[in-house]
C-alpha cells in the first residue's frame, strides 16, 4: 500500500509539472517569428505548417495526460481492497457470534443431544462462512484483474503515442537545424551578391565619370563576376561537409528511431497478447468459456493476431528504411549540385535581414522544442514506471497467494496426519520442495521484469541521445546496452 501511494504521488507531481509546461508551451507556440523579413511564400507556409504541427503535439500530450488521470490504477486497487476488507469484516463478525455460542456449548459439563447437534452444525456453518468468504474474494480479485488488464492495455497504447510524439519532435528539431544551415548559406550568398552589385555600381560610376577606360572597365567587371562565383563556390564547398554531417546525423537518428519504434510496437503487441491470454484464463475459470478446447482456441487466435501484426510492423519498417535511404541520396545530391550551380548562374538579389532577430527566434524555437521533448519524455518515463509497478505488484500478489495457499494446504494435511511422524516428515518435505519451485518461478519472473525495465531504460536513453547527438548521454546509453 505504501508503494502504491508513492506511485500516486509521483503521478500527481508529473501531471502538475506537465500542466505548467503545457501552458508555457501553448504561449510559446501561439505565433512563430519569421526566419527572415524577406521569406518567400513557400517559406511562410512551411513556418505555418511547423507551428500547426507543434500545436497538434501539445494538444496530443494534453489528451494523453487526461487519459492517464482517468485510468488511475491506484483507485482501482483501493476500491477492490475496500470491498475485500468489508467481506472479511462481515464474515469475522458472523463467525465471532457463532463461535461465542459454540464455546458456551462446548464448556457445558453435560451436553444434550440437541447441544451436540448444534455444536456440529455451528462448526459446519463456520467452515461454510470461510468458504463463502474465499469465493466472494475470488470473484472480486477476478473483477480487479479484468479492470487492471483493460487499464494496462490503455497505458501501453498511451506510451506508444508518447513515443510517436517524441519521434516527431526530434525529427522536427533535426530538420530545423538542417534548414537553418541552408538558410545561413543562402544569406551568405546574398551578401556576396550585394557586395558584387555594390562594387559594380562603383565601377559604373568611375566609367561614367571617365576615370577608367572601356578595356579597364571590361577587365575589372569580368574579374568581379569571376570573383563572385569563386567565392560562392568556396562557400558551398566549405559548408558541404557540415551539411553532409548533419544529414548523416538525421539519417542515424531516424534510422535508430525506426528500429526502436519497431521494437516498442512489437513489445506492446506481445504485452497486449499476454493481457488477453490472462483474460481468457479468467473467462475460462468463470465459465464464460465453456471448455478447455475453446480456451486454447482463443489463445491460438490471440497468438495469430499478434503474429500478423508483427509481420506488418516488420514490413512497414522495411519500407520506412527504404524511403530513408532514398531521402538521404536525394538530399546529398542536392547539396553537391549546389556547388555546380554556383558556376552556372548567380543568385537573385536579396537584402540581408537582421541576423540577431533570427538568432533570438532560433533560441525560442529550441526552447519550445526542448519543453515539448521534456514533457513527452517525462510522460513516457511515468507510463513505463506505472506499467512496471502494475506487473511487479501483480507478480508479487500471485506469488504470495500461491505460497499462502500451499502453506495452508500442507498445514491441514499435516494436521490430519497427527500422530504419524513418517507421514508428517514426508508432507513437510513435499511442502518445502513445492515452495522452492514457487520461489524459483517468482525469481524468474522478477528477472524477466528487470530485463524488460532495463530495455525500456535503454530505449529512453537512445531517445535522449537523439535529442542531443554526441552529448553526455552517449556513454550512458553505451553502459545501459552493455548492462543488458
């Protein structure tokens, strides 16, 4: 119960932080500042499209936050625990009343036939009350398991939605860096063009004033033209390596994210299939599934559905990788072609805008993206932690139930074997052996849960590295993968 309360407190804190961040992000996203005063109509459309995409991401994050609050796993657990406690109290009250009457009859020095009959019936009633209590608690636990299964599937879907947002935001961040580099290159080319036009105007004035001859004018104007294209050529060649480097960073980030998304989707499919299988077991025990064969058929159908979905994911993954390779080839050729084009024609005349204003806009964009990324990652971490807590709690409860049931079973059998020391020793050995088996199975489940959590942590580390390629998180990722 204490751990569950801590989880609820962490979730509440996360929701409060997300609320604050989302409000700030909404204010930041209200209007995108133009990257240049002379932006073309196409550039303005791109800016409006990016702003709309950011607004959509903020809305989706808010929707996910609301879904998490609605699921509220802790409330589900508390409600069912209260129902179980009420049943136990009612049973105890009835048993205490019967036991008190039974004790008074047992203590009578002389018992009538009716007294003996009442004692026997009282003992049977106490046993029946205990069995009825176990039956009702069993029903409640099945209902609890069903609700938790449904909530788990929704949380898994929400976590996938958050991962998609992180991917979109991260790609937007990388795209902005590449477009910003192209914009800076264009601005430098415009500066070269403006300087060329200025020098040519001065040369025209000197020629008009008769300060230079026609031949001198022709030679100098030709040299100005050649110098302009040489300067542009050197500028493009100097920026080419950085361009290609950023394209490779984008390619690596998108490639790794495609792979990680595939793994997360497959893991989610398997997790949902496991939850569905648990529900089949519950339905079979409740009699909703008529036979063992029908239950097995239902599980086969679940496995086939999961297999079909995984095959589709693999196919989609291959298509995305092909598109990614094609995009890298196209963008790389486009950058190389710019150097060739510098020798064929000059750039259109455009004036330099205020670079300081653009840098401030870039900073605002980076902060906006950083806030979205932080909020998305925080939601992803909390969803993973919640799912891990649910699975861990379910596993531990199952272990304790099996252990308690086994101990009670052998306690009764040992009690019945009273006076037969050989039989008691045999039963104790059987009990210890079966307890060891249960504990080994629980140890395996704990190990499996720990490995799953480690994979999620490593996945999160990968995402964080993509946000800051080559940053300090890179060695953390390496250590996480080595640990796995």
